[in-house]
C-alpha cells in the first residue's frame, strides 16, 4: 500500500521545498561551521557536522517517502543504499578536487549523478514515475551531505587528506555508509502502510540519524581532531527525544495499543 494511494505521490504537512532547504542549507552550513570552529576553538565542535548530517538524512528520507509511494516495494532499501553509494563517490570526488569548496562541489556532483540515474530509470528502464528525476537528485545530494557531515564529526574537518586517512583508509567509511543509508531508507519502510503519516516517518528519520551521530562519535575516539563525548551525548539526547516522540505518534495513529504485547483476553475484546 502506498502512502499516497496506489501509484500516487505521498503528501504531508511540511512542503518538500522546505525540507530541501533544511537539508541543503543545514548540511552545508553545519559542515563548514564544524570545520572552522574545530580549527578556531578545538575538537569539541566537531559534533556540528553530525547535526548537518541529520538535516540531510531527514531531507533524504522525505525524498524516499515521496518516490517510494509510487510503489517501489523492495526497491526502498535499494534506493537508500544507492543514495549513499552516489554520496560516497561524489563526496570523495568533491573533497579531492574542491579544497575548501569541497562540500559544495560534492553536493553538485551528487545532484548531477542523481539526475542522470533518475533519467535513466524513467527513460531507459521505463519506470514511469513522474518525480523520479527530482527525487533521485535529492536523494543523491542528501547522501553526499550525510557522508560529509558524519566525516566532519569523525575527523573535525572535511579536507580530503584527513577524511582519506581517518575515514576511508580505516574502513570506517563502511560504517557511515550503512548507518547513513539505513537512516535514509528505513523510516518509510518502518511506517509503510495506509496510515503512514509524514510526521511519524520524519520523526523516525531523526531517530535513526541520531543513531548515526552516536556511531560517528564512537569512531571519533580514534581521532585527535574530533571530540567523541559531545557527539555521543548530543546524539543520545536527540535519539531519546525523537524516540519518545515516535512512540507518541504511534499511539496516536494506532487503532488499538496492547500494552503487554500479549493476545487480548476475552474481556478486553468485549
């Protein structure tokens, strides 16, 4: 069952243009703020990069929600992994050639890759989804900003040499690939159904993104230029708030809530 009806686009209270602005501006501003504040005031501010990743993840899971509502089915996990795949390629390219403009170059590169893949999906594979090109552009851009934001939280910078040494060469790139990909793809899958609501799905995105932030904080323990404690503690606080909100929204939307998880008794059914 698609959230927007059979073969229809999912809608919600927050317009997609606002989510795009939050994802793009939040992701880029936080990446630069984390980078420059670490240089100016020390590694404690590396966590700001992860806050940008959260913005990008929420935007990405909103884009997945829109395109998946046309009936992708098992393609929802695939599109999340594709987002981070495009994001990794674009991020490494952008950071390698862009220098201080690396995050912007990476974002633009990811958007172009996403647009091309979206066009191929519609024109060559014949998927026939009206918003495929736009959605793939958004998902790729969100994936790139997620990778960059979490890398800043891990290393205290987005400069290519540091990211290559601390994130890529060590294999931690795989950790943020999975954590970021799951945060983008899982929210719609977790709330899929005729009663799917935008606020519940995006709240799930914040909760999963906070887990990715905690993971980035754990990795930051091996970096001299990033402080792990602020990233982990803020990530845990955000996770707690988002999870409580998610439970509240589940209770709001559920037909009936059985507190014990056991089958109801005959008296309860009457």
